[in-house]
């Protein structure tokens, strides 16, 4: 089964390097409750308030872990991020957004 939600499509484009997707993610962040979009937007904008919103929106363990990855990245805790992303990807090897976070410069 595929996930055809617009936010999933734009996140996949972002992870794939589509420069226009970054602007779309930031625009979506204003009105979304998607933890994934909010975490991506937080990293793009360096806005910790978006992480706070993502934390409130995260419903599943996978989403909550993604929020923690975003927090670790935004706070510049590279060692923590490295350990957390390894654990997360061991449980969710298909989570491209987590890989994208891990690969972003701090």
C-alpha cells in the first residue's frame, strides 16, 4: 500500500533533494498537525517552536522518535543524534526522513 497524502509526497521530494519542496514544507507547516512535516520544517527553518508543535502532534512511537531526532539535531547534540538515529533506523529502516535528518549538517 502506498501513502498518497500530499505531505508524504512533498517530504519524499524534500528527502530526494527537490529544492522547491523545502518551500512547500515550510508553507505546509503553518496549518498542519503532521509531526513529520513539522519536524522537517523545524530543521529547515531552525525554529524550535515547530518541534514543540510536532511533539504535541506525534501520536505513534515512530513519530515521537522522529521528534526527538529533530530536537537532538536542532540542539547540536551530534553524539546523541548519532545514537538515536541508529536505533531508530534499526527499527524503521525505511524511514527516509530520519536518514535525511541524520545527513543534514548541524
